[in-house]
């Protein structure tokens, strides 16, 4: 599990704005950057996402893995924003997103679920793996 904290995002943004400020060099640019920063602070403070991952060995071809990944996501309820990707499949359910990446050349299927609650994300990941 990886927890992306709002403090980390805030620090990254502050570092980025510091670099931009050094390059801007004048008062108007600095004012614009400050305005942008202040407008993003509330969303940064609310941004917290838990990411759960796992993997399974697979002997499927890339296309077989992608077909199975699509069925697993749909059967787990990740049907909104559904999108096949070059090496995987993506879908959403409520505040959660799920992805299965197929890396058949390495004999691996990689599972990712992200959302605000650890318990729900872990449950969705388990269901996704079982449906695969």
C-alpha cells in the first residue's frame, strides 16, 4: 500500500513554485504564481489517496490477459470511465479506480486499486484478483 499524503503534494507544489519563481524574475509573474498556488491549496489539503497493489503470475498471451482483465474489472464493478489501455484496462466505481496491467512478456498481471478508504480499496483489490 502506498499512501499519498496531502503534505507531500503540498511540498512538491511548493518546490515547483520556487523553481518557477526563480525563472519568472518579475513582480507580475510572482503575483500570478502566488494566485495559482492559493487557488490550489484547498484541493491539495483534501487530496488523499490510498493505493493498493498486487500481482499474479500469468502464462496468458498479452491479448488473453487483456480480455481477462476487462472481464475482471467489469465483474468487480469498475464500469465507469472504462478504458482499454495499451498494456492494461482501467475502470472506476464511485470514488475508486482500478487498473490491471498485463505484462505477459514477464509472465505477470499487475493489479492497482486507488481510493479514499483503505478497507474498501483492499476489498476491491481482493475482489478484482479473484475475478481475474
